[in-house]
C-alpha cells in the first residue's frame, strides 16, 4: 500500500500539555524542567516515549537501560525530545505462577501510560517472551506512532564442546539426568554455560519468534530480530530507531496503518518459515484483536500449511540466533517467501514503504542455517490447528517440532488432573504407562493454572526414557515453551477448568491424533461424552481479589488470544479530562 504522510509542521498532542502560557502549561513544563531540560525542547517538537521493560528481575531485558540511551541519542539527533518510562516487566524465567498471566496487565500498563502522558510517539523496548506482545498490544490500543526495538538474543552457549541452546538444552539435559545419562553435578555445571551474555533466549524460542513476528508485521526496522544483544549493531539499531520514530510522528504513521490483514498473513507465513513458537499463535491473535482484525485459528492453519521451515535453528533444527544473524537474519527469510509468492510485498512497515523494499537486495550467507526453499528442514512448517470432540474450539501442534511417526497415533490416555498430580506420579515406576500411551494434562489453561503455563511439553516417564524413547503424544490445555519440542497438542479449548471435554478424559480412554486430518478425538460415544460433561464439577476456585480475580473473571480462551474481554480493541489516544 502507499502511505501518504501527514502535513508537517502541525500541532502535536504533547502541546496539549506543554504548549502556551496558561497555568497548566507552565505547571507541566516547570516540573519537567527539574530534569535540566532547556526551554526550547518544549517548542512543539515530537515528544517520544521510550517504553522500557528493563528489570533486573527480567534478566533477558536487564540491558535495556543501555539501549534506551541509544534510542534517546537518535531521538535528540532527529529533533525530538525523548522521555524514558518504565512499565511492568513479566519475566518468563521467574514470574509466578507464569509470566503469561501478566501479559495483559503489562499491556494495560503500556496503554494507559501512552494515553495519559504527553507523548506523540513511542519506542517500545522489549525482549523476554511476553514483553513483545504486551507492548504491541498496548500501543495498538492507543494507536500513536510506535516502533519496537528488541533487546536481542544471547550469544551461543557452549558446554563441553557442544553448542547449547536456551531452554532446549535445559529440557534435553533434564531428560538425560532422568535417563541416567548425565549426573546432577554435570547438569549444574551446564547451568552457567547456557546463559553467558546479556539478551533473551538464543534459540528460536518465543522471544526470538516474537521479535521475528514484530519485524514481519512491519513494526520494527528491518533486521531487528536477530542481532545479538551484545553486538554493537544492536546499539546501532536502537540509535537509528530513535531517529526513525521522530519522522514517523511527523508523518503520523500509526500502528493501524501497519497492522493490516496483509501484515498478519505475512507474519503467520514467516512463523512457518522460521519454525516459530506456538506462543506466536496466541500473541498475534491478541495483537490483531487490539486493532479490530478478526484473525482466527483457521488463518494460522491456512497461512502456514504449505510454508517450508527453512531456518535451521533449535528447537526444530541445529543452530542458534547468533548463526541466524551471521547468515543474514530475518530479511533473508522474508525475501525467500517473497520470491516464492508467499509474501504480501506491498505490506507497509515502520519505514513508511513496502516490506519488499527492505529485503529484496539481501543475501543469504549460510545456506545450512537458512536453507533454500528447495531443501527445507520441514516441507510443511506452520501451525497445525486441530479440532474434534476433544477440542471443539481448537488446539494447536507444531509439526516441525513433532515426531513424524506420531503424527497419526491412537493410544491409551494416562491422565494427570493437575500439574501437581503429574509431578507426583511421573517418576513412579509403578505408573501404568508406556510409549504408546497419550499423556493428558488438565487444568493448565488460562483460568485453570491460572495463566496458561508452559507445561504442555511434560517430561516423559523415566522408565520410557531409559528405553531410548524421546517423544510421546502429549495433550493439554497448557502452552509450551518456544524452546521445547515434541508431539505436543497444546491450547486445547475450551480448557478443562471451563468444563471443556478435556476435563472428562479418564485413564484408559482411547485418544486418536491425526495431524494430517487436523483431528484430535476422544474415542467415546456422544452419549457418554454428554453424560460425563453433565456430571463434571469444577475443582478450580475463583481467586479472591486482586489481578488474579480480574484475570479469572475476564480472560478469554486461547483461540482468540487469551486477552481480557474488556481490553480487546483500539480505544485511541484521547484523554477524558485534564490532570486537574
Ligand atoms: Fe526470557 Fe527466554 S526466558 S527470553
């Protein structure tokens, strides 16, 4: 599409606070001046918020203060006034019960800060998994010019000569300890080698997936996703982004201009090509909801179905984000999709031009890291959306991380009512389970856990692992870490805690999975299913008070993005009243 910039100069919204000689204008300027800001900085130039998810409790984002300074340099250079402000920072590695429970709260924080403050445009600083979608959601709901800079991934990890990836090797080593192939002491020794620099997970986990989604949507400058956190070019990216946002404000280039259906279709295809996280499904549905786009699970299945996974990164492949960057990063992937007729080349980006202009001249510097489409990692990447009597509202599976021999499988259900039930039983040698069984985990959805934790990739029982078996079919209403792998059916909806059919699965029931037919089926009669559902009683208590109660009462199902019902949509930037 062709974007027509707004006329410049014109009066910006920040001048409603800072412009003129009224008592209120003097009040607003005077307090700001206690930071040592010269008077001419309030002369009507763009005021740019730097929305920062920096936190020492979010280690993946702990370097974002440095990047914020680089952004500020660029903003000053381009004639804007930078104003850094903090927002909530849900850390994937530490926040309990799960960071996902706070994605919507963080988005609400962002939205209200952007609307209530004298800001004309914003640079969003994100990194760890939930921070990227939360910031995009909040900015989309306010719809002022916005651009995202990612913190970037950590450098490669190494342990005893082997490359180790964030998360992916945590699961691998953990299973190796259970199988008796690694000692607990060696596991502890590996700990420091996994996270050896600033930055987010270095696999194509959720953080790198969401950085890639933001770039594919057109909400970052081209090349943002893959630059390692500690590479000097990450600072350059922050610097030039600061310059760019000032022009975006002058042009009035807003998220609603960029976040179109074409942009989301591009992103869903890119997710297939990178072997991206299943979490992208939920997050993109939620972002789309904020701009009023009716994106569905079926869109995910349709857009990704014939997309080959060409990025050879863990957990689906071999390499890490550092190699992806050296190979050329996401622009190479987007170009490959464009050359294959799988890209809306005219989708607008924060550059003010079409996405194709950003990628058409890039080169692939390593065809083992970014494979040619003629030699993909998996011919059918993307996300498989499953339905059936076990998941009437849908469930998802990532084919590139699954085992080919389990894609069509019928097995006996071994049921865990909660994650605690799973933990209590899984290492019990008397548990009646073998590799042909289907592991079923309940009550880990948005309401059930609460927050829809990343526990869907349940570790296998030790007695199965000792046979050298590394995968079994697993089904749950949970999510899975983007760094994880396996034949794992996730996001089953309605969730068990809302009385979805998952809630009434019993030990010994037979379950059929047929990924090609997009089917997940509980093999009991309709009458038996109806009888069990009628008898079902929730064991989940409504939290009393606080965010947990609000979340329980208003969070929606994963099939629409697990946003709060009252946060869906764009509410614009108008402020109801002045401060006083
Ligand atoms: Fe923060 Fe993986 S835990 S990016």
